[in-house]
C-alpha cells in the first residue's frame, strides 16, 4: 500500500518539473558551453544515390558491399553499391 501511495504522489507531482512549454524546468536555458561536446563526428566517405529521392531506413550487412535504402517518395526499397551508389536491385512496397 505504501508503494501505491508513493506512485500516486509521484504521478501528481511530475508536472511540477515541466514548465508551460513542456521543457524540464530543472535544466537551465541557453546553449552549451563551447568545448563541452562529448561526441566528435568525422565524415569518412560520401557518395550520391541519384536514383533515390528521399532516403530513410538505411541498413547494411558486414558480408555485403550493398546499402539498403527505403525511398519513401517512390515507395521503393533499393539496394545500392556502397561507395558508388550504383543500383543493384529495387523492390516496390506499399506504404
């Protein structure tokens, strides 16, 4: 019964930490300090896939040199060669 009361109290007080815009009010506003990033990203290799208009759901396998792409505008699932972007196969799907 104690845990049920505790859960009820937490559920009631939870909106107290969120301001009217839905942001966590315990986090100060403003930008991060320069040099405080925890992640560094580097672009290693790029290529264009001219056959795909809008690419989503990228996937690849270690054994394959192909990149699978969901082209939602054309409703196609495509496979292209990594590094060149040349099409290997295309499969029509219904979205």
